[in-house]
């Protein structure tokens, strides 16, 4: 049971006891009033009996004794009633004091209850605000979880893209190495082409210088070339490096003109080993060399080529005509 309900029940019990005491008091007062009335009637009777001479004395004495007994009883009753009244008054005072104390406690408790109710209201408001904050935090946590998921997926995508980039870097490295190898191969090919062009130019220039100066066709000089005649064609060996005059090499530049020249020289070098006996091959070679010299700038051309370009086509014909009897004599 709650202490407040216990106090209310005790308060109700005290009120009932006070009501009973007041009812007893009223009953005693009524009895006293009745006894007082009876005494008054007895006094009247006594007076009437005194007045009446006919009444015997014995009866009067009896009546007086009875009245005296009744008075003593009344006095005893009054004393008992006073005691009861005093006790009831004391009880009533005690009950009033307890009632006042209970009222004070009730007021204090009502104040405490009001304070508790206000605290409960504030706590409810705090709980509501806390619930709202919890909802907000839950939404934020959901957002953060969604962002974390997105970041995880983005991380996976980045890892996949990084792997792709690593693969591409490896492929680019391989391609770069292949390109470097191809560039080295191209450089080696260009060097080989330069060497072949240089050899071709040197052989052509040597043949031209030999024809111009009309060197004697000695067997030792002709044995270097060792021609093998088959009907209308003569195949010459490659001239020895000692017999090739020094000609300045053409420096390779990265311009497209030099690349075209190297390509043309390569074609000329491929056509050089097989030379016809007639005037066709030599004339074609001189025309190619003259065309190249006219296309090239002046600073890229060697001095020996200028000397060969200055020869007229008539001189070249004379050279060919002079060359034929020498070959016939040798044969």
C-alpha cells in the first residue's frame, strides 16, 4: 500500500472516533437532562408530600433515602461523564493536532507531488526531445551507412580502375619497349641504307673518275673488277675498300627530305649490282644522281658529285664509247 493511502485511512478512522465521542457526549448530556428533570419532579413531589399531612413519615423517609441514593448516583454519573468528557476532549485535541500535522504533511506532499509532476513533465519533454534526437541520429547513421556503402563501391571501382591503369601502364611499357626496339631497328636499317648508298655512290664516282682520266686497261686493274661477260650483261664484283675514294657521308637528319633521299638511295643501291654493258644502266645512274643533286640543298651534297654533274651527256657518251673497246680488248 502507498503511504498516502495509509495516512488517508488513519485520518478517516480518527474522524469516526471523534464522531463517536461527540455522540456519546450528547447521549450523556441527554441523560443528565433527564435525571435533572426527574430530580425536579422528585423535589416537587417532596414538597407536595410535606404539604400533605396525610402521608406517613415512613414513606417520606423512604422517598428521601431514594432521592439521596439517586443524587449519589447522579454525582457518580456526573463524575464519570466529566472524566469521559475530559478524555474525549484530550482525544479531540490530540486528534486535532494529528489532523493539523497530517494537513501540513498533506500540503507538503501535495507540493512534492506538484514538483514531481513538473519534473515528470520536464522528463517527458526531455524524452520527446531525446526521441527526436535519436530519430535524427538514426537518419544520420543511415545516411552515413549509405555513404559508407557508396564509398566501398567507389573504392572497389577505384581498385578496379587502378588495376586497369596498372595493366595499361604495363602494356604501355611493353609498347614503349617495342617502339624503342623498332626505333633501334629503324636506326640500324637507316645506317645500313646509308652504308649501301655510300658504297654505291663511291663505286659510281670511281667508275666515272676512271673513265674521265682514261686509265690504261692493265690486267692488274681489270682483275680487281673481274668482269664475267654473259652475252650482253657484265656482273662486277664489289670494289675493294682500298680502291674506294673517301667520300663524305651524308649526315642523317630528322627532316622528311633526308628520309626521301635515303629511300631513293636505297632503290639506287638495290639497282647498282647488276649493270648493263650498254649505255642504259650508266645513263640511268647518272640521271638519278643528277636528279638527286638538283632536288637536294647545296650544303648536303659532296664535292665529287658536283664534278660528276658538270659533265655533259656528250662526255658520258664518249666515256661509254671508250669503255666498250677496252672491254672488247680484255675479252
